[in-house]
């Protein structure tokens, strides 16, 4: 079941840019907040049901 939420989440985590990974661990609050906001934006389609995460209603 490649389209399951679990496999989509694993795929998203594998594709995270290095800057997000570094900034999530940063001691600089503004860098960490930027990374958290970016990760939030990437996760929301998965949480909302995944219909906006790579599938067109075409």
C-alpha cells in the first residue's frame, strides 16, 4: 500500500532538505522557527488527508 499515510510520511522525512534538518537542531530561535514553519507546511497536506500531497484531481 504505497499511498498510505505512513509511507507518505516516511517519504517526506527522507526528502527533507539538509537546511531543515540543521535548522531544527539549531540554537538560533529564528532559524529553528523557520524550519518548524517549513516542516509544518510540508506536513499539513498529509494530515488533511493527502489529497493535496502529490495527487492531481485530474
